């Protein structure tokens, strides 16, 4: 027989948190209840049965709340009313029997989750009871002069519930704790308020109307639970209509934007793979012009159905991006796996029969697709979209009916494209020659620094292209600044300085108008962000700023310090190095600063050696 190897069990964070809850809850139960139900009289048992039945019924009638679909039930109103009328030991007895019944009703739920839930309720009940007594509350009829005790205990119950559950989500999903708690309060506040008010109603009815009062309360609570459930169903229906493209049934552009941001956040937090494909039907306009828009719409629907069928058993999110363009958001797919999936999809379409497909140049239905993989230094969802869009543009340029990975051109093609891109940018920079010659020269110097640094950092071809071209075009937005401010000899006034700061935003908008230079936008927009978060335009901090943008900030600042400027004195290379080191960790990335300084010092050493050689 083959031997089995027993792996070492490593408890996860949520298991450890559940263990903590269980130990704390069970300790409180023993401390407050200590088996007092053994001594109950028959009338007391009647109340235990009745209130346990009420709690079980309301636990079963769980409803969901928009927008996140958080589950909630009104059983807490029963427990709080028990605290106010009978006290904590009795309430814990009701909780115990309710939990046992629920364990048999929900047998599919793992046992430790039942135990954790029991412990959670125990902690909330005991905390609410202690607060109630601390604020002068008296068990029995509702006393109007003690309203602060009721309000305080209900607040503690609500806050403790939010904190304990919110911390669980924080532990499991690694979400920001404050954001998690804020979202929970926002989503559940109305239902919690209803629960708390109902607990006071039940308190009055238990004392004055007893079993009949409990029955009336249950009737009201069931109706309320049903109303909440119907409200959530209506919300989901409206949400589905708002998020779906009416013609194809796929998700629409707006929903794609939302889910893209969410998937990028998940990928960033967990380190999981994420790819995105952008697909465009080849020669769709020709088909539309030949057969008319109705037939063209049926082609779009046909392709949508093909995508739906291919992604049925996957986590891929298909959206109609607009017109004849589609996006596939692919969690868990790296770029190569994504490409293979889209290639299979393309071949499937090529072999699909559709009326009129013979008029296409390929002789069949076809699409072009661009794929981009998410990287941790992509700080904005628009960047990933731009990368996929550029890859799609390249696929179209290569003859259509193909799938292209972003940045996957051959070395020769990349060199040719890079040379052409440099010429195109230089043509735009020539406009500075009549407006501000210093900015023109500065851009060229920063470009040369970036070329050297890209070799030092051993960047891949795509990163080198983006970094160096970004360095060349980084100040393009200054074309929008008035000549009088750009060439002012005196110190800039505050309002003039504010105008200068706008050049990063103007430059970004200029880059986005050109399909080829969309991926350079971060270098234009973020080269004045600071490592300590005190830069502009967003105040990004540390790793929030892409690494090469942090390096561009250092290069840009060094050249600005060592070059004559109208509004500042010029520093020597030695003085500039001293200032770089002084600002490392505040304005500049410390590691990249030291790397750049080593480059400058080695360059200066070579200059000095060359000077000595020339003298000899």
C-alpha cells in the first residue's frame, strides 16, 4: 500500500480568530449563566420555549440588504428584549437552545462556524447586559426615566457586533479595517435601527401582553423581514438592468469600470494574476454598410453569445465596451494563459457560420484582440485599459484576425517604433524652441539620463521605451503655461506657482489624445509626486507611485538643480548630490536616490579621468 504523508497543519488567520471568539464566548457563558436553566420552574420553561422558538424563526428568516447583499436577521431584537426583561443568564439560556436547534437545521454549515456564532452572540449579550446595569437599568417593565440605559446597551450591542464581524473580514480578506467598518455601518444601519427599536417594542409587549404580545411581535417581524427581502430582490433587478447591455445581455461599460477597479484591488492585495483582453470585430463597418444596422446588431449579439458560452464555467467577466468592442476581465489568468484562451476563442469564431461572412477580407468572421496583464505598479485602472487598447491597436496594424500581448513586439519592430516615437515627440517639443528653450533642453537632458539609467536598471524593452519616452515628454504640459510665467526672472507668485503645477494635468490630457502615447501619461502626471506623500497632483506616497516615476522625479530634480533656471540658483553637481541625499526618504525614494548618485559619481569620475588624459 502506498504511504500517506501527513502535512503540517497551519491554522489560517480566520481559524485563529474563530478560536479566540470561541474561547472568549464560552468563558463568558460559563461566567454569566453557570447552568442556571437546570433550576427553572415550569412557567419559566414556557418562556424559554416561546422565546427560543421566536429566535429560531427570525434566524431562519434571514434577509439581504443592498448594495452588498449582507445577510441580516431580526433575532437580536429577541435577545435584547430578554436582557431588558429577564437578564443576561436567562437570555444566554435562550441563546443556547436556539443555537442547538439551528445546528440541526443548518447541518451543512461547518460546526466551528456554529460555535463561533454562538460565542459572538454571547459576547454581545453579556456586554449589553453589563452596560444596561452600569447605566442604572432595571430588569422588568420599560422605564422611561431609564432610557439612557436602554440606548447605551443597544449601542454597545451594535458596536460590538460591527467590530467583531468587521475584524473578521479584515483578517480573512486583508481589507482596510476602517473602510470595512465604514461599509458595514453604511449598509446595515437601517436594519440595525429597526432591530433595536423592535427590541423595545417587544420589551413592552412581553411585560403587558405576554405570549399574545410575543405572537403579535413575531407577526410584525415576519412582515418586516419579508419586506426587506422583497426590497433586496427589487434592488437586484434594478441593478441588473443598470449593469447589463440591453442588446447583448452582457455587462455594460459602466459595470466593467467598477468591477475592473475591484479586481485590481483584489489582485494587488493577494498577489493573484489578472489579465484583460480587449476585442474588436474586424471590418465591422464594412458589414454594417453592406447589410444594414439591424444585421450588424445581430452579428454583435452572435458574438456575445459565443463569449457567454465560452466563459460559462469560468470567472471571466465579459462586457460590451462599446459599439463592436468587448472586454474580457480574466481573474487568475496570466498573460500567456489569457492569450491561449482568446486564441481558442478567435479560432472558434473563424469556424463559425454566419450569414454574409463571405464579404469579409478574411472570408470568415474574425476579431482582433489585445491582452494586458495587471502589474503592481499600475496605479490606475485606465492604465490597464490603455495597455490592452494599445495591444489591440498593434494587432489591427499587423493585419487583423490576431491576438497580441502588450509589449510583445519583436526587438527589431520595437527599435523601429521607438525611433519613430522619439521623432514624433521631438516634433512636439520643437514648439518649446520659440516659447521656452530651457524646457526644450531640459527635456532632452532628462531623456539622456533616462537612457543611461534604463541600462543601469536592466529594464526590459517595453519598460525602457515607456521610461525614456516618458522622460522626454514629461514637461509637455508646460506648453499651456503663459510665456510670461515660464520666463519670469523673479520668484513666482503663489497663484503663478499654482498655474505651473497644472502642467502635469494638461500634459496628461495631451498624451491621452494620441493612441501611441497613452501609456506615457503616468510619467507626465506623477513626476512631481513625493515619496512622503506631499507632492502633487494626488499626494501619492511611497509604493503608490510607480517605481520608474519615482526615478524620473530624481532625474528631473537633479537636472533642475544643476541647470540655470529663471527662479532659482544653480547648484554644482556636488551640491546637488548633497541635496538629493538630504531629501532621500522625504521627496525621493531612498534606494533609487542612492543608485542615481552612484551613477552620477561614476560619470563625473570618468569626466575627470578624461580631462586628466587630455592634459597629458
